[in-house]
């Protein structure tokens, strides 16, 4: 495992993330290239070199310091979070944030307190929280119609089916057989999965490049950020 402390703000990542097929290795490679192109300083720390002392040495006191693991696994988080927590508590005058990956939503219950303390972000093409009002309403309606709860999976396929169906049915009702040329005009508020289709080329189909950021704030708020 390695980590990239970089002096930047998480929202700056959104524009180029939407232009790539996001896998962990591709994300890190693209991030490094973007940081170099924009001349944003970053430091890469690996393995046993990730200590509170090395983390502090890599930080910039006058800027936001975003820590980005190069692995999205729970094992990597278990190793990294204690080091970051100690660093944060020992250096309260430094601005620290943690940035990570879609699979982190499956580990949230294990690391919730740490996510809040470290002002954590992660990106995902889908996300919902069981406490969001729209999720509560949908889950209640699902239970009423099918007499059972949705399978607790990532994504929740009941919500995925609803979001997908609603997007295309609304598009067809508005634009009919012109929908292919109007996909960017269909406006819906998804429960879990959003849509931002871009054509691959003049002869190919479309790719959904929608990205959300999920933010666990130091004020114990959970915010789903929608970037266009």
C-alpha cells in the first residue's frame, strides 16, 4: 500500500474523473498526470514509510492536504487510518482530508467515526444512504409492493432498476424517437444512480460518466455531492 498526500481540494478531481474509466490503478495514474500538469505538489509514501512523522513532513501548513491511498481495500484502510488519526490529532492546525474509492461505502459501518474525523470524501457512480428521505420512501414502497426488504447489496438493484427505468421512460415521454440526441436534456433526481451519457464516437454507443462525491464532514454530516 502507498499513499499520495497532495495539496489540493477534492472537488478539483471531479472534472477529469468524469473523462476516464475509473479503476484504482487508472485513477492513480490519471491523478498523478493531472497533478503534474497543473503543477500541484504531491508526495508518494509507501509501506512502512507511512508514519505520523512522514505524513506531517509531507504536508503543507498553508494548504488543504488530501491523503489518497493507492489501494481501495479494507485492509489498506485498517493499516492507514490509525496513522492518519494520530497525525490529525497531533497537528490540529493542519488541514487534512482523506479521499478514496467507491468500495469504501461497503466499509462505512466499520470506519464511520474515522471518516468523520478525517473529513473524508470518496467518489462513486452510485450511492444512497438508508436515512436519506427519498431512500426511506422508496424502501417503504418496495416493502409494501413485494412484502419483503431489498437485498442489501452495492448497488441496491431495486433502486438501480427504478432509477434506470425512470430516466429512460421520462426521456421517451419527452423526446420520443429523438431521445438518442437528447439524453443530456433528461433531468431526473435519482435515488441511487445518476446518468450522464457521452457518446464514445460517431459510430458507437454511450458511456455513463456520472460521478458523485460522498463527504463525511467533521460536523458529522453526510453529504452526497452531485458534480456536473
